[in-house]
C-alpha cells in the first residue's frame, strides 16, 4: 500500500485531516471527485476546500464566542484551514472572512507541496474494505457513496435533508410560565417543557407563520424528496388553522399547573443534549427567515426572552446518525477502520467541519503510532463538539449542530453576564493543559517545518 490513510473528500474536513497526518509523517491518499469527472450542485471550482456559500468563518472573538474559541484551539494545533484563512483574510470587523479563491489555493498548494500527500481526482463509490480511511465527503456526498454508507449503516441512519427545529438555551426559558410534563405523564412524566397558549395567542401565532418571510429551496434541493416528518411548520399551518393543534402543538394530556386544565395549544421542548442545557422545539423545523423566527418564537408564552443556540432550517444535507453509529473516536462501530469527518458527521459549518477533520487526523495519527488518544477536554470547544457528535446528543432527534456554549458543561454559579468569558477562560486553561500533556500531539509528533 502506498499510503497509510485514505481520505475521501478534499473539502474543509478532508484537507485538514490530510495536513495533520502528513505533518506527522504519515502518507495520505486524498481522493477528490471534483477535477476527476465528479461534481456537486454547489461547488463551482475544482479547488480543494472550496467555500460553497458565504466567505465567513464567523466570529474570531475567542473571549466571548464559541466559534472564536474554536478558531483559537485550531490555531494552537496548527490548523491548515486557519493558516490559509489568515493568508486569505479580508476585513470583516470582529469576524474572520476570507477571499475564497485565495483561501482554496492556499490549502491546495500546501497539500500539493507536501510529499506525504497524494491528491487523486477520483470519485470513490464504496467505503474501503480495509486500511485506515476517513470519509469526509460532506453534505453533498456523491450518490454512489451515499448509497454504500446507507448499506453499511442502515438506511434510517443516513439523512439527505436536515430538518432543524430551533434549539433554545434552557436558562432562557421562563419556568414561571412553562412547566415540565410528558403527555399523559408517560416516561418519567417530566420529559418535556410545555409552553401554553390560549386561543387568541394560538390564532395570532398561526397567522404569524403564514405571513412570515420564508427562504426558498435552491433549485437542486427541490428534486430531493423529504419525509412528511420533516414538513416545515409553516407548511402545516397552510393546511388549515387547526392542523398544528392536531399536530406538534397538540395540548391533550398536558395539564397546565396554573389552571389544572389542558391549554388551547402547546409548544413542547425536548431535551437535546445530555447536559440538559439545550432544548429543541418539537416539530418546529421551518424555512422562515432567521430574524422572523426570533421575532415570532419570542411571542410564545415562556419564550419571550429565549436565546437560540440555533434557529430552524431545512436544507439538502447528507449526514449520518453519529451518536448512534460512531464511537468516541469517530470510528464506525461496525467497521472501525473507517472514520467520518466534517459535516457528514452532523456538525454544521465550515469551521466545525474543519475542526472535526483536524481531530480525525490526530486520531488516525495516534492509532498509526500506537498511542492512546486522549480527546480534548469537554470544557473546550473541540472537546464539547466531539462529545456532542459521538454520544452526548440525543440520537433520536439528531440534527446538525454548530459549536455553541450550550454544548459546554454548565457554569451555574457564574452570573449570566459573565458566563461567556468564564466558558472561554476555563476552556483555554483546560485545553492548554491537555496540549501540554497530550502524547499523540507531542511525543508522537514528528512535525516537519511548515511551508
Ligand atoms: C449549499 C450549502 C451552503 C453552505 N453554506 C455554508 C456557509 O455559508 N457557512 C458555513 O459555515 N457552512 C455552510 N455550509 C455547511 C458546511 O459547513 C459546508 O458544506 C462545508 O464545506 C462542509 O465541509 P466538509 O469538508 O464536511 O464538506 P465539503 O467541503 O463539501 O467537502 C466534501 C468534498 O468531498 C467531495 N466528494 C463528495 N463525494 C465524494 C466521493 N464519493 N468521492 C470523492 N470525493 C467526494 C466533494 O466534491 C467535496 O469537495 C453550506 C452547505 C451547503 C450544502
């Protein structure tokens, strides 16, 4: 074999994984279908690490922002994506934005110049049967490979659309208005947070859904079928004024402790992560524009001050049910020679995809060196994201997720206003200690000089 690791997909995640392995002396075959006859509906060039939409890596503030913190941690690990981002940087205030062509060229030339990386322009149609592999084929994975992933993981574990319901930070929900109860007191009786609505509030809310400004499907998304279970809430509202009251806003079996009766309608939130810090609005996937979602959802009783960890959406997006299928090192439990990286794991965003790619590179390098790999601490941005993907997220309702402070172990004793700084300070201290102690990154590191 001419390589130690076969990486499939030369996007953000695959390029970063290749870099991390190569600079530790491991040989990588990087298969990228663009430039070899393959294409996706969103990519415009054959360049590696092409940014398909915005040119922003979002906030670069590592003192108050979770994605800024992720930048910081990736820089500490000599990320190629952050390095190329610096080369390509354009002014964008406290955000990090890049010239997309300069960025992609910088990533590609760093990998082309690395003797340990062989870039092969080819479409891979099936998961490799042997040898270490990293699948980083992204949200628009070629159909042939997606079919093979479905075969290996079970068709129900692979999604072609994300149907994202908004996710709310638990500590922003007004529990003097809402209450905890499962319908008919099933389960342990308190699995859901319920927001009650009277008739007037419900009718106004339905009207708000009908009137709200919506985003459109892209032409190539229209042809990809999505299941009825993913139907946007505003489409349900269009089917009749009562549809939601018989669907996700059904009040039956839920006794409002303030009245002792079922409300006219209810919005339910279900726990979204093991920490209990994030709660998703059940059945509220939506194509409403983000500003419209914030405005309308804050009219729901108890959510007037809701802080959203993420807003709803519906997009073409190929991803696997990672909490169910992958172990803590992103290996497919049923075929542990294969790791998944990037957006196909259910992380969301350029930076998150690259960060997960970076970690798979480190994990594979440690495995090749015979080292045990200690994951970054859960209190760090990388550790929190990894823990979420690999088991802390609820598998049943798993949907793609950006990095955010709701994934971090909570700091209930710190005042709300100071919490963001407290999260980043704790993260930096713990991440620094992990770096200093981490064998796979230091003693197994045979780093070459960077170009
Ligand atoms: C339309 C769209 C817009 C987006 N906009 C944004 C945005 O503005 N900001 C943001 O942060 N995130 C955005 N995302 C989400 C996501 O962060 C990016 O898609 C990101 O590029 C994911 O990185 P990745 O490495 O996982 O996948 P990609 O960057 O897509 O890389 C995957 C690579 O694998 C290749 N490939 C696929 N199948 C095969 C195969 N079988 N064999 C060989 N190669 C293959 C592809 O050609 C591609 O180069 C968007 C996603 C989509 C679909």
